């Protein structure tokens, strides 16, 4: 700790621009009649996805609680109750995430549009991004690629048929540090390929939406046939300057299928020795009640500030990072 540690990591001009961007985001949602909501930051349950680690809070009495990694589950409970289109802007928390693009506490904009499919939500995301950036930076028209096209264009392999060994060879050829043996399943290799090679090359000449992720990476998205017998997830991500900004789904409404996916996640976590937390039974009950046909997306606001102002890292886009908290 030094005498300058009390100072913000972002400059005051950036903090003012950040506030203006938040105001423009809220103005966009107001123009679209999307309602702002606020859901609890603490929960008795935690997401099951193996790639996301929650931060546990230990109250003086009662069982452990977990800080919100995303407002997705409680917002979907509101949707099932008849809330309609809504959004939340606020802090979320993920353990172990630090670096140029990560901080354990960050600001997320998450919203849901009823009656929207993936194509409609991508257009909504693009409009929100352009409205929020305002006059800070000009963006070229967005391009759209399938996951398969993005991987083939960057790495020259077919994500559908490439073996773990072939994916590993591409990573080794690019000098990428490889994972521990217990993580060497096919999806882990594909995740590393996207994070280390494919994603950083996307969006250099304008926004790029990557759609149709492998069915095994559907998370909370619906599946559909790609037209040639291969199932794909109705999911997309947005990249600008090689930075992943948003992750969106045509939301799965089948409670039984969702429970099955959660249980598969827990088995993966158990096999890898990761912490196991209770599933969100209230969320699953809401799905049983009935989720309206909708699409939803989470957007990292700190990263959006970073690309809007062309900053070197999110440290320069937020008032205080974890090392100055």
C-alpha cells in the first residue's frame, strides 16, 4: 500500500463520461418502455456454471449467502410474474476474476425483451450501445458471424468436428499456455480457443456479433437445428476491439430441461473439485409457472466505457478496482 492508493484508478473526466453514458443508457430504455428494476445482491443459491465462481458471504447466523453474479434468475422470476420488459444496472461479483478485462466487482446492464428472438435482441443491443456511446466514438455497421465461421476464419478448423488434440495443436502453435489435465474436455478447449485467439481478433473494424454457439455451451439458451442436422444454441456474443461486451440468449423456458442442465453443471463442478452451492429452486419454480417467450442479454458496462473511450484496461474505466477497494 502506498500513499497514492486512496486515489481513483479512473481519471475524473472518465468518471464524468461514465456517468453520462449511464444516463444515456437509461434514456434509451425509457424510450423503449423498458422498466428499471432492482433485485437482491445476496442469495441463498449460486449459479451452477463451472466457469463462474460466486463470492460467498458468511452472516453471523444462518447458512452462507452468495453475492449476485448476475441478476438473471430474479429478473426471470419477475418476468414469470408478468413484469414485462425490464432491465437492471448494478454491481455484480465473480470470484477470481482479475486482469485487464476483469475485476471481481463490476457493473452489468442486463435486460429482457418479451417476444424477441436472437436477431431482434442483437438489433436492440446495437441500438443501446450506439445510444450509450453517443458522440464519444464512431462505430462502423455491425457484422454477424456464426460461431463456426468465427473459429474457422481465425484458426482454420471446424469447431463441430475438431478433436481436443487438434484444438490443442492450434493453441500450442499460437504459444497459448495450456490447461491442467482435469480440464481438458472438448468444451474447455473451445472456450480457451475463443478467449485466447478468436475473440481478441474480432471487432477490430466495427462491432461483430457471434451467434449459434455449440449446443454444449447453451447455458440458459434454447436449442435449434442449424438446418443441417447440427443443434446450436440460440445465443450470441458482441465483440468490439477484441473485447467481449455482451452475452445474449433466446431464453430457455423448460424447467425440466433447465434442471437437467444445472445437474450436469454440478457433476462437472464435483468432478473438478469446485465448490457446490444450492440450486435456485425459486427460479426453477418460476420456470414451471411459465416464462414468457423472451430474449435477454448481459452487457459489461465497464468494458463498454473502456471501448467507448479507447482505454487500455477496465482499471481506467472504473473509479476503484479491487486493489484500491
